[in-house]
C-alpha cells in the first residue's frame, strides 16, 4: 500500500518540523510491515542543562491526499534529562 505521511515532534510544548522528506507522498508499506519515520532529519534545539519532554505526532492519508488533515495523535512522551538519560513517560 502506498500512502502519504506527515511527521512532526514537540519538545516542551513547542512544535518543531522535520526537514525534508516531510511530508512524504509516496511511502510504501508492505503487508504485515510497520513504518518508522527517519527522525534523524529533524533539527533539535540546544537542550543542554535542561529537562525536556519530547513527543511526536504523525498523520497518514491516501497517496496524493493531505496527511495533515488526518487525526493526529501524540505518541507517549519521553523525558530527556540534562545528563542524557531518556526515560519513557508512563
């Protein structure tokens, strides 16, 4: 199946867009497969010395559609601490 996807992430209540390739209009997902976004393309602010909660949101639509119009749900959060620890939020 080919779909259109949109991914963004939030850090401490501020939205950050991922650089290209988002949105992607042609993502092929095979039967029984899952797809993960390449968040390595996202630009992170300087977070040294602070604790931040990070979450992502994603949308999907038919190929050629607008995935931003789909129901975007937040992922579970991850708290990132100044010492580099990343702890999932229960």
